[in-house]
C-alpha cells in the first residue's frame, strides 16, 4: 500500500461499501451510477473526516499531545468526527466554531459536539476563528497541556493521506492502467483534502478516469490551487515524488448558489431525488449540492450511457435536522 510506512490508528469501518444506484441511473437515462458509502465510516454517524483522523490522531499521539484543537462552522461534520475520535482515544478536544445565525438551536452536529464532550469556543465571525485557536493553544500550554492543532477539515498532508487510502479501495485492485471499473469519481470538495488525496492516489495508481470535485464554497481557481498544493505536499509526505499544478486538478464550481450552507431548490431537489429513488440520504451543505451538480452534468450529456460514475458520499446527514426549515418545501 502507498501509505504503509505512515503512522495510523484504526477509527473507520473500512473498506466502505460501494452500492449501485439502478433506479436513479434508469430515471436519469444516464451512465451507470454507483455510490461509495463514506457516510458509513462508522464514527459517531460517520463521514469523510474519519479517514483523515486515522492519520491525524496517530500523529498527535506520536507527538505526545493530550488535547486536539480544530475549527469549523456550527454544523461542522469535521469537528463532530474529531470530538468523537478524541473521546475514543482518550484525548481532550476543543472545537472553535463560528457563531451560527441568531436563533439557531443546538441540534445536528452542534448537539453532537456537546454530547461527545468537546469544549466549544465560539468565534464571533470567520476572521476570529484562527486567532481564537491561537489563544486557546496558548492557554493550554500555560496550563502544561500539549495541544495538537488540526486545520479546517483535517486537510493537511497528514490528514489527506486518508483519501489516498480511499483511492486504493476504489481502484487499487486494478492490475493495469485502465483496469479500474469506474470512469469518473465525483464528490463534494471544500477544504480540498478529499480531492487532493484522491488525486494523488489516482496518479500513483495510473488511474485513467477522472477525479472530479464539485466545489461547495470555493471559486474554481482557488480550489484548484489549494488542491494542487495539498496534493504535492501529500506526495512528498508519502515519498512518491509526484508534483501537481492547478491544471492537473479537475474541479467544477458552477453550483455555488447562494454560498456555503445556503439551501435552495437545487439542493432540496437533489436530496429528494436520492431519498425517493434510492432511499439514500444526502446532507444539505455538501453532498446535496455535489449530487445536484452530478445530476445536472448527466442531464447536460457530460457522460456516456455505458460509462460508470462513482459518487463518493462524504457524509453529513447529522446536519439534515439542523436545516429542517430550509429543507421542507413550503406551499
Ligand atoms: C468536510 C466535508 C466535505 C468536504 O471534504 P474536504 O476534504 O474538506 O474537501 C464533503 N462532504 C462532507 C459531508 C463534509 O463534511
């Protein structure tokens, strides 16, 4: 395996299953659709951050850390999985969250952060998050504690290595280039770790298909440069000797709508489609938007009928309940 020499602990149920989506494929008259269930990684309702945390927590333990610090939005799936991983390993966890809009209730991931025992610190706005993390780290050091800081989404070279593992699950069995059964791998991309890890795995395994991240919040040029930089760092971390530039990254940012976490008919319809055609729950912020993008690309004829498209379900279903008002269709 590409990651054999890297410190890792076990947190996720792996390999995650891959399931066909026959009713959706027929309904769309499009390619053969499949879903890889990284929403079923198993840690406190699962999601894509759990793969990253297998490497991040191994690194934290190797450094003798006793407390994790990580940032996110009030409905962050990443902070919830980090809080669960900390509990599982016996570390403390401080999550620095962006204050939600007035009137927001403690539910969804915010509630789970509390139940999992995370110490929640609120930042007034996005610009205050990183300074508050620094303050918390200094406070902890002054108390003789050893903090370990995990960036947004767990997306550094250590964390994103988890998605090199995922790419090996998807296509590592292919004995020769072109032997992978999936022609396209499509998923939601935000902090870029999932995207970068899959891209590195694809190149290392000589995957001939396309690894396509659908942006949920970044402009296309910004996302491509972030992912290229991260991919190059992962490659160095694993000693693979690969380099990546923005042109090596496949990204689509045509579905940003009203911005991060703003739910419109686009996401509402994608979520209903997957739920009602396949009994598959998507989340409001990431997979609802990315799957909506995939459906739109299918309708525009982006894929051949005989191609196989794998949608990577990155999780987030816990947030559905925090968006109940926005998700219901009002008449
Ligand atoms: C964090 C997250 C993503 C984005 O993954 P990145 O590695 O940050 O790009 C996608 N889907 C869900 C549900 C997430 O929680």
